C-alpha cells in the first residue's frame, strides 16, 4: 500500500491531493549518481572512513561510527561523500531500515559496503531524502522491486529511479527535517541512557554478588573466598539450588490426548523468556489434560529459565509474577520455585543473571556448534549463594530500582519510536502541515 502522496504522484501527471507548492517527482529527479570525490591512491596509505553494513544507522540516522582503513585494506567498496544518503540494497537490511546520512566525515568522504547505494541529493535536502526513505511504505515499495534468489535479493541500481516522491518547497523540507531530527536526537539520547543503565546493572550485579550490599568504598573490608564462579563473601553459605528450591519441568507440544478431558490454556514459550525480563506481548495456547493443569501451572514467584540456545542465552530468564492466570510452561523452560524460608524469589531472579550462575551454566552445559543446553539435574546442582534473607532483600531492592529505571527508559524509547513513525507518515505525505506552512 502506498501513501496518499505517493499514490498521487504515481497515478496522475497532475499533482492531485498534494498541498499547494508540493511537486510530484521521482527519485531520479532529486538525486545524482555518487562518484568518488577523488581516486583511491593506494600508494599514499591515507586512512579513509569505511562504513560496513553493521555500522550503517537505522532509520536515517547520521553516520556516527566508521572504521578508519588504509586504501590497501579495502578490498571492495563504494565511495560516498559528505551529505550522501546511504541506502542498503540487500534483504533484509533494506526492509529493516538500514539507512544513514553521511555527516562529519574526516576529509569529507568515505567508502561503504558494495551492498549500499549512495544517493546524492540535488533538489531536496539530504535530511528530507533520508526521512522520505525511512517511511515503511517506501521501504516496502522498494523491496517489492528486489531481484535475485530468496534470502539474497537485491534492489537493482535503476529500481529507485522511477519511484515517486512528493517534494515540498525547500523551507518546508528544512522544517520537516528539523522536527524529525529533534525526535531522532531525543531517541538517540534515550538509547545512550539505556546503554549506560545496562552497564550500571552489570557492574552492580558483579559488586553485589562479590561483596554484598556494601558501599563501593567499603568493599575492601569484606572477607572473600574463592569459588569456581568467582570471589564471594566468606560468610555466605553456598548450597545446590535443589536443596532450597523445587525445579519444575514443562509440558511438551504435540502429544496425543485422546480419551481425556482436554483444556486449552496460555503457555510460556522460549520466545517469551528474555534475560532479566519477560516478553508477554504474544502468548499462544496449548492443549493439555485437565488433570495435568496443576502439574505444569506457573505460580507467582517462580523463576522461569530456558534450558538452552546460543551460549549467551543459556539459562536466561526472570521472575513470573502471575501476569496471566492460568498459565503453563513448555518443556524447554524450567520453573524454579524457591523455598522462601531460605531463598527469596527476587534475589534468585537476579542471581541467575550474575557471572556466578552464567559460568556454572556454561561449564556444565552440553555443547554443540554455537548451542548449549542444560537438563534438570544440572540445574538442580547450581551453587546458589544464601546470605541472610535481610541481605537478599537489600540486594533485590537495589537491582529492582535499576530495572525500574531501565523499564521507564525503554518505555520512553518505544514512545519516541512511535512518535517518529507517526510524524514521518503525517509530515512526509503533507497530510499534516507544520503550523507555519498550514493554510
């Protein structure tokens, strides 16, 4: 489906449905071919910014990261210059919004992946062109023109040329780009706060499970002992988790249930269980015998952990707080039910995120290429730290505060992403005008 402005340009020679002063053009009308600003002299050895696909921004952001490479170290690439818009041409990068605006380049030019088209704006500002290409409807329209084998499809070089673009006068282009840039800047700032908060949590996890809830400047006063998972306070008991919690296995899919009373209930899948959080945005249901419900039922306070996956995802999980009732869990997820007279669920939820737990899981896991898994027996052997309940509560409280900050920033990030997409759709089509241009 195309936007209204794009439809008007595509379906009529007249500029029907566009605001006064806007013109129907094509991308070939507003960009020039990008050529090398200078020849690559490999004998000089001058390092040049190189932007691989992995460093190309998302959604038209300014290029802020690159690798400085000597010309002889660049085996292949496409030159681009300051102000060019870099558009990914390969699937799924194009559909996912891999798109950057070249700004702040040392020397004013650089080299990018051969899977990128540099577009040099002429009749539109670079920021406006980047914003136009950010629109989901535009990306999908371009993606429909891709050619090649499934999984390696590419956008032909000439395909964007005839793609319609609705172009407002230069002052309105600049104003629209300014609004979008403001939202992008807020979103980028939010991402930096999230990254810093995640780093804070990682550092706090290491400190609290090494020294306990003591100030950083008093850590050296804590007596420590060495364990296979690292140093821990010498006065903290360490016991297998099987001695202070019950490990419940989950239900398998695809069983035959003939002759029994069957019910269908929501169930927790591996996709729902992330490190330090649960993603319950999409819940599916599973059939089981009614008499089995109690056996597989999740209870508030259970710690749900994945049995396997990539090395960095082994044993990931968090606390189940009864968000959905009733709810069961699949057999690739363990539910660990703590004996609350010894172990607080919130403390355990953070302990399994610590380096102590991570090193244990990786040490005992059954490993294949890039994958690892643990079974119930291995999980029950996890050495868990058991400080007094009051200390467990302090540790959980401190880490919960960081998680709350992280959740708030992620919510703000999602809101800014929604706002940016909404503004793109409204301003780029002329459906909504900025006050100074509204008639």
